[in-house]
C-alpha cells in the first residue's frame, strides 16, 4: 500500500444555470471547463478518462470511491487523459492494488487534470438529470463567483461543436500482423485503442487513418473493410467525413460503425441526429437485439443519437438494436449494402463483453466480400474513384 498526501485546498463547481457545489481540490490546482456529464460505471475509471469521446467534457463519476486501485499503463484508451475535468464524492489518496504503478492523484498531476472531490454527486446527478446537459466550471485557484460566471459564459455549446479533429491522428499508423488474413482501414474520429486491438486479435492488419483521409488514400491499403470509429462532439458538422463514408458505402465495402461512427453512417444514409437531454454513459446499459430478441448489457458513451422516426421510415435501413431504458436507436444495418453500426461500445473497455460478437460479425462480412470478389474485381474497386 502506498500512501499519498491529499490536498485540503478548497474547490468550487458552478453549473451553467448558476447552481454551485463546494468541495476539495484533486489533481492539478487550476480551472477546468466543459460540458458536464455523468458515468455510472463501478470501475474502469482510467479507461474512461483516456477515452477520446470525452474530449471537452467534465465527468461526474457516480461510484462513491474513485482512485482506490491506482493506475497502470495497460489500462488506457489513448495517449493521454481526454476529459476536461473530473467530479467525484470520495477520492482515494492511496491505492492498494499490487499491479498499479501510480496513484490517480499523481496521474492527474502528470496529465494536468483539474478535479474536485467531496461533492454530493447524488444531488448533482439528480440536478442535471432534471435540467439536462449543460456547461460547467470547476476551480481550485479562483473563488470569485463573478469571474467564474464570465469564464463559464464563454464556453461553447456541445451542440454544433466539431471536436473530432482535436483527437484524430494526424498521421496514419499500422497495427497488427502484416500477413494477417484481413486488412481493415479505420477512419479515426477519436478511436479507442481497444477497438483496434479487437480487430488485430481477429487476424486483421489495421491501418488507422486521419479523419481527413480520402478514400483514395485509404484504398492504398487494399482493405477488406472499413471501421468508422467512436469520437467526441456533434456528428453533424463533419460534412467531409460524411461524404467520404458515402463513397465507401457506394463501393460495397463491408463497413462497421461504433458510437460516433454509427451516427455518421446514419447521416451518410440520409437520417438525422439530435442532442440528447443527458446521453448514455456507463457500463450497465441494457440493449435489446431485435434480431435475436436477447438483451445485452453494454458500455456506452454518447450525448447524441439517431432520430428514431426517420430510421423507421427509411426503406433500406433496419433498426437492429434498441435501448431498453428509453427506446433510442442503438443499432442499424443497411439492407442493400454490407454495412452495420451500433451506438454502444462492443470493445467494452471498461465494461461487459456481451457485444464483442459484433467484431466477429464484421469479420464474417469481410470474409464474404473476399470470397465473392476475384483479385481483378478488387483491383477495379480500389482503382475506381
């Protein structure tokens, strides 16, 4: 057991509607802003904090204890912490897991994360569940309410905000065995590393492309399929990405979409998305698979969703999954193309593994694609733009 000093510096949290909570400083002394959201997971906080989909958000952890098992390098989903700030009830100043190599306090300081503890998170979550998503500011170095109000007023709304470019890779990179059976192009709008690992584990050689990559660039891989990744922000402003996805779909490539990728595929297919009141974040969300009539417990992280009315009217689209809590669309597939997507996270890091079969479904789609096309036919697909 390694004991770490915990600061007793006072900190303040102010919501966009003027509601104020008081607590104690955690991590870096400073000020953080963003859209407030809450995650109901019982564990997996390091994976959550490094998920690129959380860029621009201040996260409330509803589990009563955060930091008690420390951190380790293997439990990350990107190269840095992506949350803008963190709010919790009890922050552990020590960790008792032998495998850990650092405390969460040291981890936050290393990554310049401003956080606040000793907050009544039950009351806070009840408030934002009632009022809906809004911006928030937390500070341990400014206690002047009027100054904080001015800073808070300058934060842009998440609706209409393009954030994928902040987390997408700027240079393509390769993962896996070059001699693998399948080649997969990942269009990165904020991909989690576990998604890439799930593909590599299934005999895929993966190339992760920047979000502004053209189809011609990606076809240099001679891919058997494409995965459109998760990511942060509003999908609607990503017009160029949507156009690229339309090109991919038009050429009959097998395509899988996850989270933001699901929303972008929907937009590329003529549907609409909307800002949810609170969104879904946690590793305990029940989803019904309408094809098997079985329930899946899923890991989720999204504040936008696909409009249900338009989904049911589209002739070449089929809803495959629904959220059992609020009946929002959790999965789609095209009936005339080898394309499917889900709103939740089948890689489930952290979370239950109920939905990892979706990667196997994607492999089967690519296998059919490879079997049905000769080498000459593939070459025509790759060369026709």
